[in-house]
C-alpha cells in the first residue's frame, strides 16, 4: 500500500473517530476496519493491521481510565489473563471455523443487548456493584473467556460486549464498565495481535500511522466519557449497537 498524503489523511481521520468511540463503548472496528479494506488491503492483512492500531488505542484509553481510578483493580487482575488466553485461542482457530454462523449469533445477541438497554432506563445509570461473589466470578470468568475468544476469532462489538457484561453481571455503572471493558479489550487485542504478527498478517507502517491517530482519539474519548459520565456513554452505547447490528445484517444478507 502506497502511503501518499491522501492515504495518511484517510487513516488519520477514520482512526481518530474509531478510537474516540471505541474508548467509551467499543465498536470502533466498525469504522477502522472498513477504512483499511476500502484502501484495498486484503482481509486478513486488514484484520491484523487493524489489531495493531486497535492495541495502541485500547492501551491509551486503558491508561486514561486507570489514572482516573475508573476501573476495578481486583477484578481486572482476575479477568485480564482470561481475556488474553481466550483471544489467543480464538485467533489461532479463526482459519478453521466458518464465520457465517457466528455472525448470526452475534446479530441476535447485539439485538437483545440493545433492546434490554433501551427499555431498562436505569440500566448502567448508577453502580449496583456490591462486591465480587462466587456467582459473579463463576459466570464472569467463562464469559470473559468467550468474549476474548470472539475478539481473536472475529471481533466486531467486542468492547460493547465487555461493557454490557460489566454492567449486567457485576453491576457497575457505564463509566466504570467502560474502564474495565477497555482493559479487558486491551488483553484480547494484545493476544490476537501476537498471533497476527507471527502469521505475517500485519502491515506495520499502515498500522502505526492509524495507531497514532487512534492514540489521540482514544485519549480524548476516554476523558470525555469520564467527565460527562453515564449521560454520554449510555446513548452512545445504543447508537453503536444499532450501527453494529445494521452493518452485520447488511453484510450477511446483501453482500455476496
């Protein structure tokens, strides 16, 4: 891929917007991955390159949330390696499992998440967290593994799934859930990126150019989420959910 001025501008603009959204509720891959594919990059190279840029983004927003104290340290120490291992295994098996069935499952899950969040007005407004229990950890660990696996295997909506898990199962408000979600997404990104690098599926120059723009977008997005709180994150979560569902339905039904 030639890195002329127009290409750099496209990578920078789409990377910044993607990271801004991704740093709060996830779903940035809806923007960054199509941008790479639109520049003519082969699918697996686009996936790997997007993971490089996405790792830079998630690392930046994670640091911002950590510095502000908007995360649960104890829970992250438990779930970070779970997400890491899940994504590593998912990235390893991506070439051997058909993705069409997974796409249908994800569309259904995202639809249910959207409906639940839309009609439950208090969902994620205030923290309901009452401490870690055997039940929440017993359910949270395998679910984190599955979401991490999904990120390594396929990816779209991973951040949104992590946020929803943090709110629904553990009872955090949307801002703390976003902080926890970014940290877990960082783990899955690192694992998947490692596999893509080993397999030679990353164009480093392109990924780094987009990654620099994502660094700026992620930093701003995380700060806005922390400052404005749930009144900003919740509606953005709903918007991103609709966008993700629409994109995946379009690809599944209308694209050959």
